């Protein structure tokens, strides 16, 4: 059986729910995650958390092998509680109040400079990929975003991985659940 054809593709559903994928080292690591909870790694480029993609296909790129041989499929709810850096996804999930400024107001995060918010919103309008804006913004204002305890994570679009979702700690908060997993290699 071909693994890629068996596992359903990515989706963002109208009920603010999505299917995302994550690679981990091995089945034992997955068993530890399931029994002891997810521990974030050292990579905190967009904030420390569980790094996932919306695209199953991106999990089979050659460079992904460094993350491990187990692909885990998750269901994520409450997408409206993520800071969404890609305008088309933000519009789909949030409706007319989708700009970064709108989102930060909704989360009641008022410690970020207005000119930085405006600049980020302008860059997002012009960018096909939102990863650079998301990375710069979350790096600069990580404490403001994460310490608010209202933002569950971030969503952005990268040039290599496509749409990505980073789930901030605590990962196990009832809004993300494992749907399945399989051992796979990049050439499967």
C-alpha cells in the first residue's frame, strides 16, 4: 500500500478546524509524546512549540528526513485563536476582521508598536509567502504574543513547507489531537 495515497490530504475546514502533519524521530518518541506529553524542541524560530504543516506532500521532501521517520497526523481546532500571518487563510478563518491589527486587538495585545503592526500588514498584502514577516514579527514580539496566554500559536506560509502551524505550549490543551501516524521515508 502506498502511504501517501492512503493518508488523506491537508484541509482547513469551515468550522475553524484543520488537519496538520508533523515528523518525529521514531515510534518510541511518538509513544513518549502520547504518554508523557509533547516537549518542544530547540527550534523556536516562530516561538517554541509543535511545528506542523498543512501539506502531507511537504512531509516527503528530502530535507524532512532529518526530523525523523514517523509522520503524525493531527486535528487542530480553534484556528481563530492563532495569529494568522497569511491573508487568504486569515480571511477564510476570521472573515472581515482578518488583518494582523484586527487579530492583535481581538487578543487584547496592546504592547506592540502600531507602526510595526501597520508595516507587517502592508508586507503581508504584498507577499505570496508570509514566513519572513511572521518570523521577524514573532521574534521581535515573542514575549508579548506568548505571554498573553490567548494566542495558541501562529499560522504562516513558507516557500518550502507551504502552510505551517506552530502550536505553542501547552500543546496538550484539548485543541489538538492525534488522528494517526505512519512510519515513512522521503522516497515512499
